[in-house]
């Protein structure tokens, strides 16, 4: 718990005024609670026993003031503390999301998106109460305890000893419950992540689920995760709620001793009935904040477990380190020299030697898993070479600042990424929208006609994943996006796979036109797409087995002949 607050205390310096108002509220609540217990003595002794008429009129006013102060104090404390908690969690959520976005592609391929969503939403929500309300409640209850202990000691130090001596006995069982609560909270949060992951997976793959009528299978999988989550939550409730009976039982012995000793003193006339009643009321009130603090301590374990999961994310660092040199505005050559790439124990690329010059179209062909996409990943620096090096204009790619490098690269993949925004915003993604430029690239991508037939044209809002477009239309939007920033390196990874033959032919001509001042890489299984390539690199098992033009390869490369014959069957 010490480490938890050490981490979040620096945030509090920005909320001095809110803390001041909250502290006023806390003091009002604590002092009003103690004042309520104290009021019992004059109520019994002065009004009921001594028949004091003046006190009869003063006491209701005193009670109204007490409860007004308590209500107002609780309100301002709750508002300002909630403000602090909400704002801190907003800042932490921003920082966590920003940090996650800096991590490598390797990280995102190893962790499920649902897990990340759970960390950013559910886990951070769990710390919100701890960094705000729990602190305020802890301070309020501590001040209330101090006030009530002062009152019981003031009334009778001897009775206070009997009433309070049992409290240290509660420390051990409560600490055991707290440790168990932390373990259960961690498991509950892991289970909650499984639920989010299951939901994400189902909604993202809804087409395949519907097509295969596997709704019941997915429902069963979800129900298992949901039941596990339910069981952990119920165990947490059971553990947390044990705090109350433990305190009640221990408190019962204290009250029994107080009744026995205090009752004797009232009978003997050592203390008045009002004093004893005020003492008992204060003692009864005292156990309530003590129970609340015990419960708060247990609930803090939930926040601590969530914070450990959040810190686990913050501890992950990118391994792809940005260089310091601005990427060149004019890229003349890309060269691979003896490049090897490993994904953990799997060798994706080995002995890669390839160069591509400005104005060239370089095609990458081969069976799936041959290493074509891995080579592209090196150009974008999603991964770094394990051995060898990749040069741009004779500088190592690792020397360039990553953002400026990627500003010079556009990629279109078989899987098209569409955002729930306008067509114009999708095309200009990451850049200022220039409507004239948007229309220009739409025409280049042969998407202008279908876009203009939509009610709002380039201002039409696209659904999530672009479900209000056909596959070919989505592909054209992606190609237009790639062309929008006029990249120096254009990468097309099965970019025409969703197009019909006529559209593919048109796009091939477009590629031919726009590639004059670019280096263009094309990955294609349909070899008709690469008939105009300046050179074709044939991949097999992570190696380039041959490089040449189509005619050269048809005459000299058996692997290319096999691919060519398979494509034309």
C-alpha cells in the first residue's frame, strides 16, 4: 500500500484547492459525529433529569446545526474528492494508452486487444476510488475515531480502557483477510480481462460466427468466463464481508465489559446516567468508522492488484529504438545486405540481399509464409534485423527518426483498415484534410465515381470496418489513402486482391503511373498484377531463391515457373 500511494502522491500537488475544500468537509463530518455523541449527555442529564427549560430550547438548535454541518461537509467532501479521483484516472488512462501505442508490433501480436481494453478501462477504474474517495473516507474516519476516542477518555479513562483494549486483537484477522482479498482481486481482474477478450473476439468475427452458426459455441465460451468471474467476485464479497462479523464479535466483548463496569458505576453514583449514555453512544459510534477503515483496507487491495497490472504495462518498453536523423525527402535506393530476421526461435528471413531504386517496381512472390511480409515489416521498422542491415540512401535505417521514416512510406494491405469517420478523414488520416487532394487521389484510385454517388460524397460517414462499402470499394479507399501523402516508398501487400479483373488492370496502370518517382514494392499471388515489375524476387522458406524480370525467371527459375503455372491453372 505504501508503494501505491508513493506512486500517486505526486499527482495530488495539482489539486491543493480541491483538497482544502475536501478537508473542510471531512473536519465538519468528523466533528459533527463526535458532537452528536456528546449531545446525549446534556440531553439526558440537563433536560430529562434536571428539567432544564433553557437547555430544552437550545438542544434542538444544536442538533440542527450539527446535522446541517455534517450534511454540507459530506457533500463538499464527496464532490471535490470525486473531482480529484476522476481527473487522476483520466490522466493515468491517457498516459497508459499513449505508452501502449509506443510499443512494438511484436507486443501487439502477442497480447489480445481485449486484454488491453480491460487494462485501460476496468483496471484504471478500480484505482479511481482508491486515489480519491478511499483517501477522503480514511481521513474522515480517522478524524472521527480521534474525536470519539477523545470523548470516551474524557468521560471515563477507566471505561475507555475496557472499551478499547480489544481493538488490537482485531489486527491479525483483518490483515489475513486483506491478503486474501488482494489475491482474489487480482484473479477477478484477470477473469474480467478474459470476458472483454471474449467479447472483442466475438464481435470482431461476427461474420464467421453467423456464417457457421456457431452462436451457441461462442455463448458457451463466454458463459464459462462469466461464471469464473462471478465465482471470484462472490469469494471477494465473502472475504470482505467477514470484516463486519469479526469486528462485531470482538466489539461485543468490549461492550459487555463496559456494561458490567459502567453499570456498576452508575448504580454506585460515580457517573451520571447521561455521562454513561454518552460514553456508550460514542463507543457504539466508534466501532462504525473502525469497521469502515477495515473495509476500506480490504477494498484497497483491489486497487493495488489493478495497479500492479497497470504498472506491468508501463514496465514494457519498445525495443525498436528511433534514430536521430531526419529521413531524406528524396529516397533513391533501398538495399538489404545479408539480412536475417527471427521471431523468437523462428527464422523468417535469412541471407536476404536485394536492392530497389527510385522509379522501380519490385515484386515479391512466393508461397504463404515464404518471408515476403517479413521483408516489408523491416522497411516500416515494425521489426529490426537480427543480422545484416537495411540501408536507405547508404544510411542504416536504424539511424532515421521513425516518425519521419514512416511519413515517407505508404502501405496497403489485404486487410483494409477503415475508421468510423468521413471518407475524406479516412483518406487524409493523420494529415490535414485537403479536399482537392482527396478528390485527386480518389480519381487516381478509381474510387471517385462510387464516392460521388453517395449522398454526402467525401463527407459520407463510414461504418466501423467500412461495412457500408463493398470489399473492392474499401480496397480503393485504402489505395487512395496510400497515395494521399505522396510517399517515397509505396508498399502494396495483396492490395488488389478484392478487385475484379477490370479494376485490377486499371489500378495496375495507376501504380505504373505513380511509381515513376517512388520505390514500389508489390506482394502478389495473382501474378498478373506484377507483369510490369522491373524486378521480381522469388521467396521460398525465408530466402530469395532468384531475382529477375518475368521473362528471365520463366526461363531460369523453376520455383517461379511453378508459381506461374499454378496461377494460370
